[in-house]
C-alpha cells in the first residue's frame, strides 16, 4: 500500500505503519485513524479499499508530508542562512543550532569527526 509516495509495510499494525511516512509520528497517526474511523490494531494487509482511500485522502489533503514538508524545512533553513541570524550561521558552520554544548557530544552534526588523540602511540614503521 502506498500513501503520499511511501510504501507502507503490510505485516505491521496500521498505527505503526503510518509512522513510515515522513512527517507522521505516533500521535498524528492515532489522530488520523480516529478521524478515518479505523481500528489501530488492524494490520495494513487487512484494510479494505475504502479504508485505504480514506487514509490517503486524509493524509495527503490535510497534512503536509514527505516532499512538501522536506521542501518547507529546507526553505526555512535557507531563509535563516540568507538573513545571517545566529541559527543560520550555526547551520552554515554545521554546528548544533539549539544551544547544545560543542566541547563534547556534537559528533552527529559535525559528521562524526574524531580529531582527538587516542591513548598511546602507534609503533613506528618496519625496519628494512
């Protein structure tokens, strides 16, 4: 089954399977199922065509998901960079933008860089 350009796994419960769509988390998936009137314990493969169409209509028309959401987030970051505000500068430098410490623990934003020296030294090259 495909919703918003994403293939949803068949064997999982629908409340979990909706989380595979970018922009839909656990809370929003429960809200969508409540609006559609679908039991959240039903498996994706057991949905009828009516229920599938109802889910597609709700997710694609009322919520911003996948490409549209990604585009909006990128445009917001680009706007911050263009006006050169503090958060925009942090994005430009690939550093944490939300006040986290950078002396340690900013590996994921910086690209998992390890520049510190390990304990001890490597042995010298082989003698010839």
